[in-house]
């Protein structure tokens, strides 16, 4: 499984169409995702202090778009990137993520 952190409003707006593509896609050319061991780090790096955040659990075998593991510039760590939209039926679970009073996320096994 792979995971994508989405803003709730953006997810709600897109999913009515049966597929999801975040606004950043136009800038980046792919949808940023994580493996289970990378979620908390990415949540705190990109979404610290934000509310209305969702964790999408995605079955990559159900994706219509291509997924490629790539390393961002300056690191050897590989992340899954989806080149295309996320079709609704590939999302097998959606969890709301809440940050603590200090704005940090702590991802539990229940959320995965």
C-alpha cells in the first residue's frame, strides 16, 4: 500500500468527479505519496499545524495511473509518485489526521 496526504476540501471537490488530482499536480507533474514509514515525516514537513487533513490509503494495483519510486533531489530516499489521477476505487481507506497542540502529527497504526 502507498499513502497520500490530502487536504479535505481538495479531496471533496475532486472526488465528485470519480478521481482525485491535487492542485500541486500542475506544478510537480505527479502526485506525492509515501510508504507507511514515511507518512509522519512528510505530514510534519508539509502539513504541520494544518487541520482538515486526510490520509488516503491507496492500493497501487488498482491505480490506473503509473507509479514510479523516485528520490527527490538531494536525497537517496525513494518515494512513490503517481503520474496521473488517483481513481476513486484505488483508495481503500480514508482517515482524518489531527495534529497535537504543538501542530505535529503522530501517525498511529489505526490510521494506516
